[in-house]
C-alpha cells in the first residue's frame, strides 16, 4: 500500500498511460479502480499514524482493518480540534 502511495505521489503512473494512480494500482494488482482508490486513501491517512503504519507493514492489519483504524484516528483528531 505504501509503495503504491509513493508511486502515486511521484506521478510515475502518468508515463504508463493510466488515467489516475488508482487506475495504475488497479491494473498492477488486479483489483477495481474503486478498491485501489480506497487503498490509496487508507495509505495516505495511515502514513501519518506511525503505529498503524507499522502494523500494516508487518501484516498485522488487513486493508479493511487499516481503513477502519485510520478513519477512526482521523475522526478522533477532528473531535479534539
């Protein structure tokens, strides 16, 4: 997920004829563009959450779990603001 996020930020996907970073990821891993977009969004949120990022990298959280944890952390931060 985080490697795909780095590719998305680098715009490398543009030179490969893809309409978006999500389109590139979907093509590379065989998932829908909507799922790829969701995973990139989760990676972007989790990138700012060191413990969550570490658990994802170690395979201790699935992409669905990572999405829920990242969303929960973001919501908690919004309530504190």
